[in-house]
């Protein structure tokens, strides 16, 4: 078995790994590299594999840094199966066409500038139509069901507890020396988060590919998150303000809605109007509703106790789809909570809500996840006194709260505890999907557990097991 590390090493984006086993070529992930515009376009445009020799693609989950280049793969000539869980297939049905629309819009904007400079136009990496075509090649598989995806090669999806449908990938290959078992974690979830189940225990494996996003950091205790959220809502509501929450459409929005549902049901916060203003989040939430088989026992118990069959819908909550409804929210009476994409406030409707709310000290902005440098979300999280929105400068008078416990990734302790049972059975462990320092720190932690051969690979490296 030979593994080529094509992306998702030395960084947390662009996941892509080629496994050559039993004379078959399996591509694990086909994610978008996200970085500076020119570099990202160049890296994403040229897929570094012989597409016509690929036998199968296996996808761990729907996040764009893992799935986002699949439309380009199909557009470039791939016509084989793309294996994923049923819920991942459903989420990709909403997210990939949305990604295609974003690419079209970005290129349209860039080409206006290029035209003024007399430069030739660029083409989008792929279009919405390309994304819809890629969905035809998906093959849904249930958890814990071994399926032969090529001659002598089986795949089993194990619950990764990251987002709806997320999976660890157990790849078993019939080699001359016997069965070789490769375990790829995908993105491993934080235990005890609401809605989705906790990650499944680590099974026996010969080789481990483990993510390291938070390989050097710890999350705050889960039990504190709801209490902190309740305190924020009560404080802002008491002064008659509004809370703007930039949130990612997948996972983060559903977690926040679920917690607000629980807090309202328990009487821990006042009965405020709550709006989710994101068409993509609405489509994604519909997919969450369609897959209750992925819910954890806590969620099932709450639905029974609250006499509800929908964790993402209750009488104080309204989903907003049309632009006109979205505009009307800016004149809605306070107090009110508005959850809107994007999670880093770099695009989408949330920018309009921030523009109208950020200058009033009664209002608040709630940041619920890590913000990349140079984004509007980071500038707000850093409490800069003046921020620019749509090219205009606004004095930031609204109070800023940060609540980072909603991360869907396992932290350092979670990762090491999960990996402990197989410390003396795994022959080789590759630490991937992390910035250099977290990856190196996690590698050292694995070595202390007893992992004998731990490697932090670089992009382009090939390793034979």
C-alpha cells in the first residue's frame, strides 16, 4: 500500500490523499485549498492525480475543504463512484451547488477588474451546473457496513462525531502479506457536543492518518457553553439590544439553534424572536432534519421531554429565505437574535446586519468560532474600534462576545484519549490536517502514548506501508 499526500498536510485545508493498493487507486477526499486567491486558483485548478486511473473516491464528510473540488474532478473527466455516508451525500447536495454559485460570482467580480485593465477573462473553477452533475456519481453507504469499492478493497464508515454524516474511513486491502488496515480519521469530532453522536472508538489498524487541527490546544468545558450563551442573551435582551451571530451554515448554525431551543424551553432565556437568515443554512438544516438516525441520545431525550420532533424548529424561531425578508430584519423591533452566514463575516447577508447594528452600544456581536486573519470576523473579535463593511468605515460600538466552545473538532486531549487504545498496535501513524505547530505537538503526544513510528508528512510525499 502506498499513500501520496497531495493536500491537507502542513495546513487545515485542501484535504486530498491518494492510496495505491491492490493495483487500485483510491482518492481519499477532494477538498478545496483555501488561501490567497491566485495560489488557491492555481492549486485547485490542477488536480494532481491521473484522473482516468482512479478507481474510486471516498469522502469523509461534506465540509468544503474536504469535498469542494469534487465538481472540478468530475468536470476534468472522472466518472467513477464517490462513496460517502447518506447524510454527507445530502449535505453535499446543498453545499456543492452553493460553492459553484460562489465561484461564478467571484469570477464575475474579478473579470470586471480584469476588463478595465485590458486583461483576458478568467473562468470559474466550476459552476453550479458542474456541481449538480458531480452529485450523480455519489454512492451512499450506511455506517458500520463494509462495502467492496474495488477488487480486494473494502471501505467501512465509522461515526466521526464531527458534523452530520461525518465518518472515519477504514480501508481494508487484501495484500500478499494479508489484510492491511488503513484508518483515516477525516475530522474527528469533539465529544459531548449536542445533536450528533460522539466519535466511535478507534478500531484496530495497521496505519493511522489522524487530523491535528487542535493538536496543541484545549477547548473550554462543554457544560459551560449553554450557561455562557444564556448570560449573553439575558444581558443584551435586558438593555433592549439585538444579537448578531455570524455562523457557518453547516454544524455551527444547527448547534446554536438547538441550544437556544433548549434554553427557551427551560425558561433560562426570555422568549425572543430568533431568525436564521441564510438560504444555505436553511437547506442544510433540512438535511439535518432528514437524518435523525445521526442524533445522539441527549437530543432524542430532549425531543421527547419537549414534546417536539424537530430540534431545529420551535415557536420563537423563523427561517428567512427571501432577500426582502432579510432586509426587513434590520428594522425589526428589539430585542432579537439574528443568526446569519458567513461564519467569518466575509460575505453574505450577515454583513448587512452588522452594518445596521454595529454602531449601537445596546447591540452585541457574538463570535462563535475561530476567525482567520484579515477577515471582518477577526477584526470584530479583536474589538477594533473601527471596521470596514462594504467599503465604508463604521465605529464599532456594539459589545463583542466570543464563545469558542462550539468547535466541532476534537482538541488535543480528545485526540490523544481516542488514539490511546491502539497505541501499541499501529505500525505507522501520519499526523495530517493541521498547521505545522499543532501537527508536531500532536505527533509528540502520540509518541509518548507508545506509537513507535509517527510521521508528519509534507505535501507531495509518498510513503509505502
